[in-house]
C-alpha cells in the first residue's frame, strides 16, 4: 500500500486541532476536582449526619445525584472527549471534521454541566438514577451529542488511513449506543419548565431505566476507555498491542453481549423471571470478552514492565487495566442470583462501582493526562515524584474504599436476612444494621479523601507543567503533517467523490438508526401507555392529587437514593417488610421509585406502619424517634409552601400518560387536595401542631408515605374479613 | 411488560447494525491484515514537516 502512495507522489498537508483537546483536558481537571470533592462530602454525610448542614440544597439526597452526574458526565465525559479527539485525528491522519462543531461541542457540554450543577441542588430532578436531569437539559444533551457524532463521523469519512483502528470501533459503538440509550430513557411529558413525568411507569420504567443504567456503564464508562486503552497503552509503551486479532474479537463480542445484561439490576424484583434469567446469563458470559480485553492490555506491556515502574503513564494504565479486570470479575459474580440477593441494596454495590470508576476510569484518565499534557504543550512532566505520590495516595485510598464497602455490604446483607431458630429476625430494628456499618463509612470517607488528594496533586503537577511550557516554550504553533489522501492509490481523478463513497455505509447506518428509532417510538408509545396490568389489579388506585404532590417532594428530596420501594420475595424480607412487591403495585408510578440502595429501610409498605405524628417528628429530626439515625433533618418541609395550583396540571399530564383519573377528579383537584391536607393537619393539631401547617410541604409528603402499600393491604384485609 | 416488545427489537436493531458494520468491515478488507495496523499507529504522529 505504501508503495502505491509513493507512486502517485501526491501528499496532502494537514494539522491537528489540539487546542480543543487542550480545553477538554482543562475541563477534565476542573470537573474532576468538583466531582471527587462532592463524593468526599457525601461520604462524610453518611458517616455523620450533621455534614448534611441542615440546608435544603446540601442534603445527601440532592448531592448524591450531583456527585454521580459530575463524576460520570463532567469528569469522565470530558476525559473521553479529550482522548477521542486526540486519538481519532491521529488515527485518521486528518484534522477534525469541523473546528466550529468541536467548539460547539466543548462549550455546549460545559453549559450542560453548569445547568446540572444548578438544577440538581435545587431539587429539579426526574428521580431516575443517573438520568436525573430534567427535560430541557436532556434535550440539550441530545443536541450536543449529535453535534459530537457529526464531528466524529465526519472525521472518519475524511480520514487518510484506510484501516479503521480498533480504538475507533470502540468510539463508534460508544457514540451510537449512548445516543439511543439517552433518547429512549429520557422521553417524558413536561408538567412545567423544569418538571416532567417519564412516559413509562413501574415495571416498564424499571426495565428502561436499568437497560439505560447498565449500558451507560457499558458504553460511557467502559467502551470509550477500552478504545483509549488500545490507543494510549501501545503509544506509551512504544509497542503494538499484544494481539490485534484478540482486540477485534474483544470489540465485537463485547458490543453484542453488553446490551442484554441490564436486568441483572432487577433480580428478585417484580420483573418477570425469564427477563431476570436472560440478564443474569448474559452478565456471566460478559466475563469472557472483558477478561480477553484485560489480558490483551496487560500483555501489551510484556517486555516493558521496568517502564511500568518508572513511567507514570504506564503505571497508571497498567493499574487501571488490573482494576478493570477486578471489576469485570465482580460484576458477573454479583449477577448470580444468590450472590445478588446478599449484595443488592448494600454498600457492596457501591464498592463495586468505585472499583470501576476510580480503579478503571480515574486511573486511566490520570495516565492519559500524564501522556497528553506534555505532548500537547510540547514539554516534559514537571515532576515524576509527584505523579508517583498521586499513584500511591489514590491506590491506597481506593483499596480502603473497596475494603470498607465490602465489609459494610456483606455485614449489612447478612444482618438483614439473619433469622433465628424460632423463625424471627435476629435484627428486627433496621437501625441496628445501620449503626453497625457507620465505622466503615468513616474508613470509606478517609479513603475518598486520599483519592481526592491524589487528584489535587496531579492537577498541581499538570498546571506546573503547562505553566513551564507556556513560559519557556514559545513555539506552540500547530505542527504540520503530510500524508497521501485515502483514494490516491486507486484513482487520481474524482478522488474526493470516491472518498465520500467510502464513508457512505457509516453515514447511512446512522441515519437508518435514527429514523427507525424515531419511528419505533412514535409507533410504540400508544401501546406503552395502555398497560394491560390495569385490569388485572383493580384494587390498585391512582394517587390522590395531594399524594402525587407528596410523591414529587419525595423525588425532589432524593429519598430514593437512601430508600428502596421493592420488597423481594424471600422469607426474611417478608418478615421485615411484608408481602413481596407486585408489578401491579407500581403501575401508576411515573417514574418508578424502586431504588437501588437501602441506606434506610424499604418503604414499599410503610403506609399505616406509624401514625402521622410519628412521620411529622421523624421528618423534622429523625433522631427524635429513632436514636442514632443517619437520615438528614428535613426541617424546611414545615416552612416551604405546597404548590396546590399545579396539582391539577399534574393530574392532567398523568391522565395523558394513561393513569385513569376521572374528569371530575381533575376538575376538583385543587379542592380535593386542600381538603385532604386539612384532614391530616387536623389530626396533627391534637399533638400541638398549628393548623397553618396545612399549607406546608410536609403534609403531602406524609399523605404519600401513608399511602404506600395501602391498596394491597386494604384489599387483603377485605378478603380476610369476607372469609370470616 | 409491553416495554419488552420495544426493548428487544431495539437491542436486536443495535445488534443488527453492528452485524452490518462487521460485514462491511470484513468485506471492505478492514481485517485482511491484522499485523501492520497495530504497528502503524506507533509511527503516525512524528512527522512534522515544517
């Protein structure tokens, strides 16, 4: 091939747009600090509740989504963009398709992050994990992602290198799949500018959400980084990947298997058994390609292990790949139903996630930045010693994190299910299982501090490197390269036309995908809205307007990050919480609130368990009724006014989504809600609560909590009474 | 559960698209040579000509 191109003798000159890469690198450093700092703050909040600061905007329920969004989309997102732009231009031997699109991508993404950073603490959230951002921001994300996709595929089309290197395949899979996931999971009907309800409810919402949630891990945190691994490790080690053939197999097997594994987040839930089994099976199969990739990455370093000791880039990347191997071993393990029953809802999962995000993503990002910054600014790293220091602080911090979460998760999991010889729970008081693991929360928080410190050290090191370069290295102009055009070998005339053809299959596929997606949604939406469960369980009724308002407060405060609403079908869960949850019970739940973690107890059947006054006192200060509770105070709920006027609109939107509210209910929404609030408040006045409380947010929240599980409980009671 | 009828075809569609990509890649000779591409990336960006 190379002889062909020298025959034609025609070389094209070009340069790379490294300025945009530099900005993405800067954004990665900035948002990395923010995301990790937030992580440390919420870690301390679980260790000691006073770190919630008693402010609306800083409680765990609101900051935890901010942390996850900042870590995934701001920190890791910007790192991905930096790495993809840098490597794609070089692998394609061309400048990015459009500088303008590149800048739009950069600034658009940063604006989205700022919007998230403002809206999430304000409680403007959809209540769907890892997809909390409200609809206007969701639309912006879709637009910016499409801009990124055009810029990326445009670059591929005008490439000067015929072969599409394996890293590029990983990027292609990332860009296409994330677009589909984001769009499908975010479809919702707005109530107002910053409030919407997803079109899916209950089981359906759960399936869509975890199909998204799992694949967000797969295609946002894994595939792009595998692409980066296949580019940066060979580059830094100065030797080709161990087996290119294996890397191709790795890619194709991964993209085919990953998409099916989502239901492993819903084991023992009211999702049908066969769906759970499919999810479990594919998760276990996933182990194979994952380890193939890990082995390929590590074996690339054969013969240069001495460099791993001395070169920060390789040291971080080798460690990252090792943690990738660990996390992808743990994942399939946790998908086995019996293991999952122990680990699910506990901190084990939190530890598992961080083995991935800190061990794999943070370490890869650090390695990549240590590679990129000296290259981009044409200089040397300021200090290898500091890089080593970061390596050790981060690694020790991460190990503390993982160990403490394993210990906490397994301890709590075992305590929850411990049943004595007489068939009773050994730890009937949930709080016992919380108090037990609080020391582990301190260890985790300390580990987190080390990880954060490591990051600060890196940022200092890199900023110093850049400052040095800017002062001493005046030549920061773009380098110019030359390469023969892709089509020169085949035909000299009409070369550009041919190059366009070369890209057609790609463009065509993307357009087809988008078309089918839009068509599919339009077609499928009506059938989704009329779910057949409605007839099957007539005793399940929609929430009243006031309860719905309370539910939205539950979502706004992020109660779902600490509380599940899904009783699993096992003896110990039945003893602790009552009958297993059924699919019918959440049929009107837009969005579903099954949760993924039980920092506090399950709430699916909390209705009627306590009286209204208990909840009133508990919300103001949980330690009043449950000593040693780690739940935050929610004092402002007794001060913030309920927005009664918007309730009617909410019922209307719910009705449009298929919830069977009558016209009468909608017409009287305002008055009905007022009356229900008055009734609840009257009951509270007997204990000295002032009547003016009826207009405050705490009342609808209590109404909602007292409704949870009641339809089934009442139906059961009616049947029992009928039999007597 | 109707959602399954949407998610399954969608997953199949994504899978099918990747199959198409795979066939295209193989047919157009992307995988004829699995040695040099791995080597080549090591040399591509050191050619500043000015």
